[in-house]
C-alpha cells in the first residue's frame, strides 16, 4: 500500500483483566503497518495494569487514572490521538481478522 495513513486505535478499560489481553492481541496482530495504539485505563484495581505493562512495547501511549466514566476515558484518548482514522476497541472487542484494518484502508482509498 503506497499511502499508509495513520490509524489510531483507542482502548478504554476498567477492571478488564478477563478481556483486555484478547483485545490487545487483536490490535497488535493487525498486518497494517501504521497504527498508533492508545490504552486508557480508569484506575483499575485488578491485573489490568500488569497486562498493559506486558505489552507496553507495542502500545504507543497508555495512562491509568480515575476518570468520570467511559466517555471521559474516550475523550482522554481522543485528545492524544494523532491518526487520520480513529477506531475505538473497548476491552473485550476484537477485530474479525488480522487483515481487518488493511482491508478497510484498501477500500477507503
């Protein structure tokens, strides 16, 4: 793909240790090369932070602090996003395949 616009993916999570790993794997296993991945945690008290730290080498930015709910967390992510395209992947969400973003970008150009 000649032009590879930046795609920002934002995951918001709170006490999502049961679901977050699959979401992160789904994002980092995409075969599209130009992804910015932001994870916003609402101050989890379970193992969520451990999961984020395990993958921080492939997460562009992450933050963990109390927020005023899911929309506040989404707005925090939006304020950090640099992408030409934006996608929210909440904890527990997964892409249908490792080609999902690439397929979308091919069709959108």
